C-alpha cells in the first residue's frame, strides 16, 4: 500500500467520543507528504486520571481548543479517497464513529487497516508484544514521544509502509 492516511486519537476519558487530540500522516507513493496535529476540546468535557497519565494532556491544554467538527473540516480534504491506517484500528475507528455520532455528522464509512493485526501476522511470536513502540522498533523506526497523537501516527505510517 503506497497511498494512505495514518491516524491516531487520544481520549480524555473512558468514552471513545472524548477525543482530545488527533495526529494524521498522509503517505503518497510510499512517502510522507503531509502531517496534521490538533488538540480538540473533548466531549464529554472531563479528563480521567488514567488518560492524563498516558498522554499528559489535561483540561488546561484543551480548554481553548476547537471542537471536533472544526478540526475534521481540515482533516477531511487531506484524507479524501485514502484508506485510513491505525495501530489497533478498532480503537481509532471506534473513536471516529463515536465522535461523529456526538456531533450528528454523517460518517463516510472510511476503510481502516490495522497495523497491529498486520504485525501479528508478520512477526507472530517473534516479538514480546505487538504494542506500537515494539512494532515500530522491529520495523526500524524509533518512536519518541509515545502517546502524542502525531508521533504515534508517524510510527504507524512507518509500520504500514514496512508491513502493508
């Protein structure tokens, strides 16, 4: 696969619709050609302790951030016609579907590919786990700033270029 958009969401709480940041990496002809990152004002508007520990974002970071529909207005043209790729895609696809529902937006039925599943097929038991940082390293990519949505989307893009 030479053309796709890698995407990663971070959430503020246990609700998948509570996206608080998004990273997108556009790959065309096997090369990264564009990236996008934005904080998002989450809905519902609270941060769970565990989520803050994972990604380091809190209320103060997103109080003045745009709500999801305004962020998606910028992303939609970038990803038009491209399949979406995510590491553990059921999570990111679930986030996308849920936040579309919250804002009563028509979901375009995006096609998702999962680099975690691809890793399990490709590496099998040769890796200790199939977490993003482990798979990225196995594909020759050094993931820095794990759980930053853009850093994770970049790692996912490199994995996808290697495995898909």
